[in-house]
């Protein structure tokens, strides 16, 4: 069985401070990992995927297979980063995503 | 349309009634997914369509839940004899082809069973 754990329901940081949203997963094979984001009054949307090794809106995430983690990081938080963030996993041969319960990020001005 | 459209946006129904939730995907998107999100929970997979067929319906919680897709386009999720535990936001997502995981989500249907 596959599982995604986001240990923090709520994370508050000051503007300009570094942000790290934690994500741990449980999966026996090689997963694909994703971060989705939902801004206030907007739809859930893909933020980034580990396979692309990209930086989107200043956010990066590195897949650490040893620690089974895929933490989302940004060096300097902005107020517009306030949103709900979901970590998700796709197992081999499966088209469905397994989502974590989400972390609400609040950036304090 | 320009995005994934779901209707109704809100639905309040009495326990025991049947409900139908509709999803209009982006034109040409062959893969369609239904998820639901209960209060305080993550998104829970329900069913996946490729065209009109459903290769994976493993997430449907009981036989009260069913879904169909016609013409490779519109999908309907039906819940029969609704129960209070069915109260949730039901989300539809589509993508050009399965396996890209770049879902385009609809705005959801908030179902409340009273």
C-alpha cells in the first residue's frame, strides 16, 4: 500500500523567512512525487513534479529515497505563497495519485 | 470549454436520496478522474476513465457509487441512497492522456447529506 504523510496541518512563517513543507511517503517501488497547490478561491493545480527537477515560483523539492521524503522548500516566503499545499504520489503502473492531507501555509506580513 | 466544469457546485440532499454529479472535461482530454475530499482529509481516489471505459474503479467505497462517461466526454458520478458519510467535496480532474499527472481540476461539487 502507498501512503503520503504531511505532518503539519498548519505552518506559519514570516514574509522573507525560509519555508519547508514536509512530505514523507511509503511505497515499495520507485514513485513519482508531486506537489499540488490550492490558493484561496482557486482550483487545485500542479505546482511541481520531482522528475522535472524544476523550480516553480521559487519552490523546489528534492526526492530523498533514503529518507522517503519530498519536502517542498523556498528560501524566502512571500505573502502570495499563502495556500494549501498537497503532496502526492503515483505508483508504478497506476494512474491514480495518492494525496497527503495537506498543509496550510500562512505567510505573515 | 476552457476548463473542467462541474455541476452543481453545491448540493444538499436528504439521507436516502440519489444524487448525480456532473463533470465536463476539457475538450480532447481522454483521461478523467473522480476524487473526493472529506473534511480534514486528503483527496481520496474514486475512479479513473480512459475514454469511456473505467480501467480502475478501485476507489469506489461501496456499490452505492457508480460512474459513467459517454462520448469520451461528460462523466456522471451517481450516489444512490446517500448517507451522511457521503458528505464531501467531489472533485473531477482531467488530463490529455493518463500518466502525465498534470491534472486540471474542476472547482468541485460540495455535497451535504442531511
